C-alpha cells in the first residue's frame, strides 16, 4: 500500500501536520500552565512582598493586628480586603487563616472540612518551621507538575503566630488546557484534511510526470522508441524528462547501429566459407553456420563437442587454455581436409569455446598438382636436354664420325630442341591464360569455315597414316563470336590427338550442330581409347595415359590443358563423351554469342 509515491506523500503530510500540532499544543499547554503559576505568585508577591513600601506597610499592619486578642479575625478582614488583588474566589482560589504553631484551621474563605481534605504541602510545612525557628520565611516554592498552587505566609504579632495560606486547585488552568486541547485537535483535523488535498495537488505536479516517465520507460523497455514525453516544466522533473527523451533517442540510434552490425555479422556468419561452431562449457552446441554442417557432412546441431572434435582435443583441454592461446590440427572428413582451430571464448561456469574449420582440400590438391607439375616439367625438359648434351658431347669428342652420322646427330639435337621449344611455348600459353594476359580477340566468324580450315590442315597427315577423315557436319552452321585462331588451335589439337593415337588405317569423324543458343563440335576416332580411371585427369597438365607412346609421338601433355583453358575463356565446355566401341569422342560446346554481345542480325 505504501509503495505508492502518492501514499507516501499523504503519509508524510499527515505525520508532518500531526507532529507539528503535537509540538505546538504541548508547548502552548506548558506555556499556559507556567503563565498561570507565575501569575499566581506575582499576585501574592504584589500583596505580601516587601519590595514595595506599600506592601511592607500592609504586612506590618497585619503583624500589628495579629498581636490583638482577635488577631485571626482581623487578619481575615484585611485579606478579604485584598481579595481582588490576590484573585481569590469561592471556587478555585481560597485562603485559610491557620495557627502558626500547630497548623490548625482558625478561619478562612472555606470551611474546616475543606481545609482538612487538603494535604500538608511543602510550603505549609516550611512556614510552620520558619515560625518555630523565629525567622517568618514565606513558603512559596512552585511545582509545575503539581495539581495545585499554594503559598504560606507566616504572620507573627506579640505572642500570636498565624499562617495566611492561599491555595489554588488549578481548575482554571485545567479547563483552559482542555479547551486548548480541543482547539488543537480541531486544528489537527483541519490540517490533516488540508494535507490530503495538498498531497493530491503534489501528485498532479510531481507524481503525474513521474508516472508518464514510468510509462515511457516501459515502452522503451518493450522496444518502442518512437514517442517522446512532453516537457511541461523547467524544474528538476522537466530536466529529467528532457534527459530521458535524449537518452531514448541515443539508445534507439545505438540499438539500430548494434542491430545493423549484428545483421552484418549474421550474414557473414551464415555465408562465410569457413565453418564455425560454438560450444557451451558442457559441450552442447550453441551456434553453428551452414558451412560447418557442409564440411562435416552432418547436421552439427544434432551432436555435441565429443562427437565432433573429441578425438582431436578433449574439451577440458580447450577450456583450460588462456586467451589468446588456441589449439590447431587437421581433420579429414569424407575426402575433405579441414584445418581445425579451437579456442576458449569465455571462462568460468558459463564458459564457452569456438571451433573454426577451413577447407584446405583444394589448397592441398593444388600443392600436389604444383609439385607434380614441377616434377613433370623437370622430367620433360631433362630428357631432351640429356639427349642434346649426349649427342653434342659425342660430336665434340668424336674425330672420325662419318658425315651422315653427324647429320643424324644434328637432326636429333634439332628435334629435341624443337621439342623443348614446344614445351616452353605451351607453358607460356598456359601461363598467359591462367593470368588472364592471353589476348582473346572476340569477332564474329563463320564456324563452318573454321572447321573446314582445320580439316584441310590435318587431311594430309591423316592420309599419310591411312586414316579416313569423315566430315558429318552440315553446311548450315551459324556465325559464332570468338577468337577464331584460338578455337582453330583447340580443334587442331583434338583432331591431331585422334590422328596420333589411332592405329594406322583408322577412322576420325568430325561432326557439329546447333542446340539452343550453343554450337557443338564432336571429334570421334577408332583409336586406342582412354581407360575409365584416366578420364577425369585427361585435361590435367602433363597427364598422359600412355607416357611412353606419348613421348614417341612428340606430345608434351599440355595440348588438352591449353584447349580446356581456351574453351573456358569462351564460356564453353570440353569433355569426353560416351563412345560405342573402341576409340574416344571429345565434345566441345560453345555459345553462339558471348554474354553482353548486342544482336545486329
């Protein structure tokens, strides 16, 4: 109930008013009581005090009258004469004439029974003691806590001794205090009512803006940053409202920036080629990207750390690392070679770790191909160089070599030199194609003329080997876009291989046609064919099915590699196709038009 700020304000106001009225009432009641006590003794002092000569004369006259035989009655007459100055009345303030030595009642404004009901007060005892001691000291000690006020005045004259005892029961003070208490209670009730009204006014000026800020804060917590809280004052609450609006605006900008960065990271995480998996301290999967599942060949979210990487490194070993240390290793999965990096992300009971996988299969394959390529180049160049050196040394050291033998040796040297030249030229062509520096001149030309030109160029070589060169392509082949000389080089290489690797008396068939937006060219032979296990690598550099026969025929093992690179630069394809019977069929597919080429026909 009292958690509400409004109720707290009401309670504070009520306590404030109650405390204030209590303090003021107690102070006023105490002050009134003290005032009446002081007034009582001042009145007595004004009649019996010896500071005033008139009063001293009055006291002396009392002493003279006390010496008379009827001194008590004389004193009574003189006291009643001063009744107004002493404030005497029949209800609250009375006087008694007492025997000074025994304290017995003689006369007074009340009867003896009333006097005897009074207690022997300290002032009365003090007056009797002073008469006994012969000093006649007045008993006038006041006590604010007492229920009465009194004064005992000893009067001696001759052998007589009397005490004038004035007694006030303080009923007037009590009645006044009661009236004052009632007034204070009434004022307190009015004050409490006013405090309640003021609390509602305060709630309107203070609590309502705070409630609006609270409502706005709840909307901000729910993600609504669009609205603002109106600033209705320039006080501290107004400053707080302005600051809150500024904070909400900055928070919105910050969250938008964070969301933008998170979206970028999510996109990068989902589409990055490296596999990433994060683990909790117990080995369960927290997050993973599609690349990780693809690399590991399984849905990563269905497994835990031990099932995925437990054989490489225990999880406790990874979690025990101090950042930025990490563990690295290799993981082979389904023919893939993965580089694995493991590192802790956070420590403690809620610690986590992350695994990053990089597929190095292609890199390792390229390294193997590079090593094989270097070995092949070294081998291909070493053989002719060895022959050249051997024949050259023979010519240098032989003094009696016949002329025809020298010419034969020189022919071998020239042949081996030409072979090395072809190897170097082919390597240079491949290098230019790989680096993109090989110039490809795209022009429109008739494909039929290019095929006819290549067939005429190889026709004599085919006839020399007793081959039959069959042309099955029609005369309606279209114009194509490409580098004619490069494409003729491809067809020359493919047809030349068929002529080389087909036993004498074989058949080579050249066919071509149109399919969709492409043209195709097929070269089939009845040669030795290519085994199934060698078909995937037939276009690799320096790869030969029959290495001995290839060297005998003068091949470098780079022709088909160059052909593939040229075809790829034309956005086409070259591959082996199924072939009935012995021999091989190579199929070349080229687009009729290159991408982005405008149509003018």
